[in-house]
């Protein structure tokens, strides 16, 4: 299939125009996309659902603002995996076009809302850790549960509003403007604005975590220099080293998963995309889903409180499983003794 010349089509906003964006031409490509989406999506839903259960099953964790932000991240990643996998597979694998422009923009708005809320929740988590290390004595006064809930409300409303703008009228069909080469019906300028929004969020996350790493490095250097309270020093250094490793993992995964998609989006604004690049973009889009799958491992399961809760659940499950295995044997022994009597 050649590159779809959207601007030369007689009806760029018809349902048939969406076929130009179905870039997967072989069965192998479709099977690969379906496998990646199915695997990443299933693991993402399971992991993030487990994180939500661990947080809200414990009164101690669900009261902390930091865990509220992680809950928002988990919820956003669950919604992202469900909406993205369903819409993406239906469109690129099964080539479904039996829906209206409004339905497609509604699905796209759901995907944008969930992924934007996921990145925004990462930003709130970064700011929470930034405040905790830069102003530790004032942290509990600055980061209250009420302020955390207000921040989450503003986050979700903002992301939903920005994502619904194409459905509300900011699309190339209503405005009769230039359409994007990557998404049907999406206005060129809207895509540029959304990219700027996501890049700004990622920039703030990188800045916040870079500052946290710098402060942790300063603290370790200070304690090594002054040699104060060796026991506490070693414990604090271990915690700072663990924090540094976690943050390096966070930034590495975030950059690796989002950079390819954003680079191709930015490139599409300034130049025409070949059919090969649009196929690459389709596969790179699954990396955002991979990021949602990795988020609970990095942010939640490396937490000592959640990890201990997870171990308690597994130990309880093993005890129940062991008891269920032993009960039939005990019951059969009891029945045989009755028969012998």
C-alpha cells in the first residue's frame, strides 16, 4: 500500500479514508501486533490491579498521598491498556471501520486521556519525592491528603479536557485544516499541541528526579565526609543508593518507551512519513503500553510496604492451598476409620 495522500482525497473525512491509516500489510505483522498488545495488556491489567488491591486493602497505605498518586498511576495504566488494546487491535489487526468519525475520536480521546493521566501521575509522584527530599521537615504540612486529592482531580479533568478537544470540534474535518498522517481526523496543530503537553510533562519529571538524585548524592557525600553515626550513616546510604537505582530505572524506562513515539510524531509535523515509518510508529506505540506494564514494578513493588503486603498475601495463599490439599486426605482417613468400625 502506498502512502495515503490525504490532502488529495476527495473525502478526507469519510470512513473509507481510515483505510489509508491501516499500515499493517502482512499477516505476520498483524499477528506480531496482536501478540504484543495481548501480552503487554494482560500483564498490565494484572499488575496494576494487584497494586490497587495492595494499596486499598491496607488502611496505612491508602492514607498516604504518595500511594494515592501511585493508585492514580495504576488506574490510568489499567484504562490505557484496556482502551488502547481494544481500539488498536480492532483498527490495525481486524481493520474495523464500521464506526463513525465521532466514535473513532471518542476512542482516541480515551486513549489520550489514559496515557496523559499516566504520565501526569508520574509527574505528581516525582513532585512528591522532590518535596520529600528537598523539604523533609515541611513535607507533611505541604503534602496533605486533601491537597493530593485536589491535585488528582485537576490532573484527570485537565487530561480529559485536552483529549476530548478533537471530539468537541478541534479536528481537521470541522476546521477543514491539515490532517495528521498518523491519526485519522486529527488536526495537525492539535497533534503539535498534545506533543508539547507530553514533552513538558516528561521534562518536569526528568528535572524533578534529577534534583532528587543530586540531593541524594549530596547527602551521601556529606555523611561520608563527616563520618557521623556510622550505623545510621550506613542505613541512610543504603536507602539513598536504592533510591538512586530506582530513579535511574524510572528515567531509563520512561525515555526508552516514549522517545520513539514522540520522535516520529514530531517528524510527521515537519515532513511526510513513508509507509515504512508509519509501520514503525504502529509497533513503537506498543512501547507506551510496555511502560504501563513496567510502572507497577518500578513504583509500587519496590516499595517495602507494598512488597511486605504482597508477601503476606502469597504466604496466606500458600497456607490455604496447603490446607485444601491436606483436608481431602484427612477426610478420606476419617471415612475409612468409620467403615472399619
